[in-house]
C-alpha cells in the first residue's frame, strides 16, 4: 500500500485508471475512491469496507461537465446551491444517467453529487477524467477517517494507496440534500451546512429527514445502519452528576468527552466536531471500555454532531 504525497498524484491517477482503490483527503473526511464507470473497482470498495450492498455511494466531481455526465434533469435549486456552496461539504441527490453503474447507486434511480473543496481531491478527480465514487475511508460502521493513520488502521494491505493530505478541516461528513423528493427538499444526513443555510439560498423550506419517512432502501449514506461507532460503548448524558457517577464506578475504563469549560469532577477531552472521530478511535486504541459524552445545550442544538453521537451510541 502506497502512502503518497501531494507530489505523487500521478501515481494515484494511474492506480484509479487501472481499477484500483485509492483513499484521498477531502475537507470532511478521507474518502475511499474508485472511478465511477468501473463496476469492478466499485465492487472492491464494498468488499474492503464490508459495506451493505444497499448503501449507496456519493460521486465526487471536479466541474459541472462531470455533473451532466452522471446526472440529468437537474433543478434550478441544484445550480443555486452549487454556485453558493461548491466546492464544499454539500452533497445533492439528483436523478442519475443510465450509464452510471448499478453498484454506484445501490440500484437507486438517484446519485449523490459533491464537489469537495480539498485541493488534492479536486486535482485527483480532474486528472482521472471522471467522477470518483468515495464513501468514507473506514470499515463499515466504524468512526470515519480524518487523517492518514486512520486509513492505515482500517485498510493496511487492503487498498492500493492513500494520499496524505493532512488532517481534515471539517471532520464530519457532508450535508446530504435530496432534491428529487416530490414533497420538496429534504436533508437526509445533517452536516456543517444547515437547513437555514440552504433556505436562505433557495427561498423555500428544507425539511430534516425523520425515521418516520424511512423507505425500503436508504437514499443516502448514514441513514439506515449503525455508523461512526468505536468498539467501546458510547453513552450520552445531559446530567453532569449522572455522568460523574458512572465515571466514578470504574474511572480506569472510562473516557470522557465534554464541551470545553464544562464543570466536571472527572478529567475529560474536548468534544469538538472536527476531532470527534479521532477521539473515538483513540479511546479504542487506549483500551477504554466506555466513552461517556456530556451533551450540553449547545451540543444538543448542533444537529450534525448529535446525529453522529446518536448513531455511535445506538
């Protein structure tokens, strides 16, 4: 497995064009990339991650010509939002072109499109000459990878290469917005870009997905299955005293995360969106059995962060 620098993009390009898998950095998390028009390469992603076959992938593009190549009937809202938020942490679901392989969309008629803002990701996609499908570079269900060492933990010897782009700036996966729902725009996976952000651009209500709207197949990554979970048991608390009681029972086996400035009797690490996955992975490496997380009012209002915490604790 090659660990490539930003000066070795051409090696990654060659590997992808030959049907191999290459992990690469984005501003959100590291992605496990394959060329979108190569079904056998896409199948390698599912096998490497042990990913359920009905969990669709997101297509990463470098320009609008690539969007037209894989999607059709793009609505006005797509272009308004793309102009404002791309490159950036926004994925939009659109109807896919017939040429897009069945595996890329898990058999759905839609495909998620995103233009990442990390310069290495854009250089890579442009040089390959076609979109890259890329789920997060972690074993299915585990915390996502936000640095090269995380990718190596999960995929050493299982993929061809990883491009080292440093730590991810955002640290949580992109907002996924479905623009194909007849009932109107709906966020399937919350992220850094909020419903209010989107509404300010398109001038209409953007709903948040509810489990009550669950369909047979997930329309986006992060919907149906347990995600972001370490080996340690994750427990969430809104009561400081109850968290402290739990910690006092076996302090040597517990890792605590809490917002900076929280008054706790026990030592804790800062609970921050961009370091969450790193802290969850580190807790496993240090042998902790439980991860206790304090959720104050600000955390509870952070829809994207709470989505990940609830999934990790489910």
